[in-house]
């Protein structure tokens, strides 16, 4: 029997098929689904911030893309003994309108850029993505086949 495992903000979970991973409320946050295809084991991370460089307290490392992704990927590789890990990402919306184009305020865009750069450094291909825009999303990851459903308010659900 499968279970839906929920992932909160600044958190991650790792599990295997037939379970499903889910996270809701991806506004400027980015959801990163990682998958070891042979073992059918996956992880879902709900990152809140692009990097930890301007924070003195990084004990809650799962909130930062630059800290969370390397640790989660390492855990996934150790657990599965697989080197080939795949990714799908969603989120990074610009939820608020600002008159300033300041990069500091563009947290969704910065989250997307940081996630992509970190995955590239880790040699993990992004198979598909649904990022940016102005609407929040929810992600549901099926670990049997790595289908990732994305839902947006008042929109059709679709598969990444």
C-alpha cells in the first residue's frame, strides 16, 4: 500500500516506490524532485532561499538551495548506490509586484537560478520544469515512474 508523504517548507523527505511525495504552497519557493531510477527511490525538497552566504545560522540547512541539494543528493546516492540521479523542478514564482527590479526582491527568480546552478554542479540533469510566473504551485511525485504532477489554483493539473 502506498503512502503520500508530505514535505513542508524548508524541508525534504526521501522514500521509495510505491510511495508518493507531495509539497504544497510553492510560491517563490522551489520544489526539487530527485530520483534514482533503478532503485525507484526519490526525494523532494522544498527550498525557501537560494543560498546561505548572508546568514550566520545555517543549522536549518534544508531551506537553502546551495546547502540542501548536495546533502540530499549524497543521501540519495548512499542509500541507493546509484550515481545517476534525475531532477524535475517547479515553483519560483514572483508572488508580489515590486516597483523596484532589485535582485534582492526577486527571490523566486534567484531560487530558480540557484537550484539550476547547484544541480549543474552536481551533474544532475533537469528533465523538465515549470518555474516562474506569478502563481503558486503544488507538486506530487509518483516514485513508480517519476511522473510529477503540478497543480496551480484554477488551472488544469499537468505532468512534468
